[in-house]
């Protein structure tokens, strides 16, 4: 992880392994996790982040995860709680406890740590030697893609799903996804039967329809790539930054086919 260098990925300086507890030395980001930052209304004294700031947060996280994917890494636990906020609203992807090295962004390579011995979903998985099982983070199932909830493996496409949930968090000021559902089984039943999160009041309809909800398409390879999303988010950010009276940039739809 020390070789990773990107403005939107937290820097790892080293590890202390000769004493207990084991410790990781990384850069300090003074505003802490994004979810608590959002819930506290952002900077001290401000009511809420502006629309352009909210989209800017999404741009930063997307750029960071796009870089990880390009380095052959699946984050595996992407959520606002695993993004840190620095000065000037700089956001950096952190917590690589569930990160996986992949050979290709497309196959579903690694089993979910909670996967049963047999898969009843009918989805195809790639047989490979899995890494040692890890303890699932508290409530992390709320960010899991439908195929992971059904017992299949993780891929870049499952990070895309989780990023869609993270964008939902940004526009709800850090609310807990599916907050009326209390257990993993409740969330699994709801999502696997086609249920999805509702559009937040602060999120415009067009980007919701054209970007965020497409992260939650049932077929993984029908979801947008991080390249697609970063391009879209930058156009959206430019639109939000335009003063009234300046013609808006047409966001359009992704060039990739969805048939």
C-alpha cells in the first residue's frame, strides 16, 4: 500500500510491527471521517455544504477509487466512513482492510467473507484461492452490491455499487443507508427483490437518474465505470459552479451501452 500515490488516496508511511498493538502510520486529515463530517454540517459555523462542494466531494472520492482500480485494487468496503476529510475539503479514500488485488476489473474474483458453501443466486463466479477471511465491518452490508448480498464475489463493479451508496450519503448529510431496515437479512431481502435507496432532497433529478441509480443496476457490467462517472461528475460540478444566466452544460448519458 505504501506505493500508492494519489491526491485522493490516504498516504501510508509505515507500520509498527515489533510491538503490540500493531500500528499503521499514515497522514493526518484533521476533519476525520466523511460520514461524521457530513452529519456535523461540514465546517464549523456552516449550515451545510454548498451543491458544488457536495459534487466536489464525489469527484474526489471517484478519482481516488478510479486510481485504485487502475492499480488493480478493489477497495471492498467503500463508504463515507472510510473516506477522510482534510483541509480545504480534500477527501481521501482510506481503510484498506478489505482491499483485494485483482488481475482484471471484470471477473468476480474473490468470495464474500460471509459467503455460504453453495451459491443459490445463479451468478457465475471465478474459482481462485481466496485470501484469509476477514471480519465484516459493522453494517458494511448496507453498502454491498446485490451480487455480494447473494453470496457472490467482489469486483470493481461492486465498488461502483458502493460508490453509488456513498454519493447518496453525501446528499443526505451522512444518513445511514436503509435506516428503517435493521438486519443484514432485511437489507438483503429488500435489495435482492429490487428495492433501492430513494432520491435525497438535495440531489437533482437528472444526475440521480443518469448517474447514481445506474450504479445499482442488477447486472454488474451494466453499471458505469469509474472513468464514466468521473467525467460525468466533473461536468456536474462545472454546472453547479456556473452562476445563474450561464448556459448549463448538457450532462447527457454515458456512452457505454446498457442493452
